[in-house]
């Protein structure tokens, strides 16, 4: 369901009982999903200890990818403010990578994560993405990174690098197997000729949080979608669980 608050922000609060999940994008679909051969595509589910949620599974095949996205490109930074959030859980955190945030393509056409981290180098297959990345192909795995790419140019390619005097690595807060992990990415407009400001927030199952804010190069007029992608980094099966995927955006001219 959606609620219009008094502050002129449209907020989408997800209810899995009513949401429609489909591998086919369309105006009647709430969440668009994709999966590779032998994967279990993300669907509505209920289980003891998890309640009503979404669940999918990666088969034991290297580079298999499952995705969970808004059914359309809902967001542009020039609207003023927009954000995406979700709580996820993976049955194992070994040999896995994920991206969460805003992407320029619903169900990424490259059939790979929009951004990847190999060794110490961050690269992109997407033209525009801004969000959080985790990648076990990293030289320094088990860390969350703030990342973006705009026009095919990555904001910071060095995983140990900084932007504006801040580390892009959010050390000290990492997802744990079989525990919930909260993520949120905000975009705020900085006016004509300026890239969007992005705020990244993560909270682990112990309540430990980390937040970073960067002035990015993301073009304010680029249409973006809610994006979550999880990809195997080895032949290891795993389950993915999602709760409380939501978003908000400013209502223009309120």
C-alpha cells in the first residue's frame, strides 16, 4: 500500500500478501524478479521465525544470479528526494556477492551485477547505479562498500579509496549468515549541473550501524529502479530471504 504523508513524500510500504511478484515486467506487477537455470525464483513465502516475506534460492552454480526489482524506473534525483530500503538474510555468506540500491535497468540486461569488486578494483557493467556492494571476489572480503557509476564511469575504482575525504568501505558492519541485515540508500538533488547526493546506511543484526554521505556524479535526470541482486561466486547453493522492501520519493510541486 502507499501512504502520502503531510511532508509531500509518497511512501510505499510493502505488504507481501498483496504484492504481485513476476518474472514478467508490467504495470500490474509490484516486484519484477529474475533467476538463472535451476535457481528458485523469488516468491512470496511464509516460515517459522521469518513470518510473511519473500524467498528465493541460488543453485550450486558459479555466477548464477537472482534479482528483485521495482517493476519500472520510478526514481530520478531531480524530484528532490528518493530512497530505497530492505532487510535481507542469506543462509550462507561464503562465496557470494550482492548489490542493493538504484539501477538504471530493471532486471539488469547484462545478466550480472551492475557493479562488482574483483581484488581491489571496483568495476561496472551498468551505465548508472548507486548503492551498496558486497563481493567475496574482493581481496578484502566481508565488507560493505558505497559505490556508484554514471555514464559508465565508476566514482571510485579502488576499494581502499576515498571520496571527499571519506572511505567508501563501511568497515565494522557486515552481514552474518542466517541473520537479518538492513540497508537503505537515499538520493537527494543538489540542483542543476550537480550530481545527486547519496546517503548509505547499513545496520547489522546486533543493531550496529554505519552511515556515509557522498556527493556523487549520478545525473539528476537519470531514471532508476529499486534494485537487489545476489550472485554466486562459487558452486554453492544458498537461500535468500527479503523483508520490508520499501521506497519513498518527493511529490513534485507540493
